[in-house]
C-alpha cells in the first residue's frame, strides 16, 4: 500500500460505531497496515533481518517435513 492511499469506511445513519471500528480494523489488517507499522516501529540491522529470515525459512521447512511425515504414515 502506498502512502497516498487512504482507507474509507462508509457508514449510514444509525450504523453502530462498534461495527464501523471493526470494519476499519479489518480493512487495515487486509491492507497490511498494522504489519507494516510494526515492521517500521524499530530499526533492525540487515544482519539481524537476514538471520530472522533464515530462521523463519528453517521453521517453515521443519513444519512442512513434519506435515509430510504425518500424512505419509496414514496411507
């Protein structure tokens, strides 16, 4: 999402404020605004980013292998 895009929540008269807030939060989540904000909240050195990326990839591989082992045993 670029910085020029804006999220609008159009509501009609009598629409509950709680529902409007939930809708806004859902839209923010769909656009990835919260994720981007948390990512930019604190600076991380490039070496730290690379390390986290490697660890996340390893975690995904382990999960996939565990899933594959579970399904292959059931056959």
